[in-house]
C-alpha cells in the first residue's frame, strides 16, 4: 500500500493513501497511537486504536513533519504522548491505551519523563 503523511495548517496529522479514500485515512490518523518501522524495508506501520496500516516512508521524515504530541522513544518508534497510559522505567517500555507496548531507549526515557 503506497501512501504519504503530512500535516495540515493546525498541526494535526493527515494521511493520504492511494488505496483508500482521503476521509478514511484522515479519521485513522487522528486516532493514531504509534508509528513504527516495519520489518519490510522502507516501510512504516501506523497503529491506530483498531487498525494498522503499513506504507512506504521513513520514521525520520515523519518525525520532522509531526507536531509536539509525537515523541521518538526509540529508533524504531514514534509515540503519541496523548495516548500513553504508563511509562515503565524498569523495563524501558511505554504502555499505550490500546494495550500495545513500545520500547524506549535509556537515553530517550529521560526526555519522556521530563515531558510527562
């Protein structure tokens, strides 16, 4: 599935994918919790509350386009801080409201604790 990600004027993330309608993707992006690198080369996975979408992209490019709600916790993860349930500093994990867990590097966990 080919697609791209961009932000609109108010800093809200909007996605577009050639395989689906723009409205469908706009709704998914408003609910997105985590963006992670995919095991498939040059792809990322967008995790929503009830859905996952995989498309071509780079986490670094998305990080520069997204607003301050998103934080790079690890080289493989961007998380939406609004949807963090708990930060486990002993296991270096972030628990999201949908039950997913994301890794946090030791260096990045300090910045995440300061912001929350």
